[in-house]
C-alpha cells in the first residue's frame, strides 16, 4: 500500500574520491565514481582534507625552515554525503583519515 503512494524513488548520490602522486611528486585529489553528484561532493571533501593536512604539515619546520613532515601513503574510505562511514563504526571521514595517517605512518620525518 505504501509503495503505491510513492511514485519515484529519490536518487541516492554516491561518489568515490582518492589521491595520487604525479610524476613531479605533487599529490592530487580525483573522483573516480559519480552518481547523482556524489563524485563532486567526495572530491570537494577530499580536496579540503588534503589541503588542511598539507597546511598543518607545512607549519612544522626545523631550524633551517625545512619541513619536518610529509605524506607518504593514503587509504581509500567510503563515506556518505555527511562524511560518515556506512559501516556502523561511527567514524567520520576526517577523523578516520587523520587516525589512519597517525597510526599507519603516513606522516613521516623529512
């Protein structure tokens, strides 16, 4: 009965974003899946995370002004449009990402 009252399903947005290093050693965010605009949302979130992390790491310098830390690895995570993981863990994209970097050795001395 309820199904007869609902004419169309509301489309669900979904997207995947990741990062990669180019041949010059620069890191870039990219979207590799986009459904109903979810890819653009995932890409914006990943770009903001990457920019924030790079900014924070750039602030830590030695006495000669050289960076103390750099990124060496990243891991893909699947989150909904609110930045929450869909696995029931309660983790958010930002929290999970930073924890992974700290625990996984992604921030290393230069």
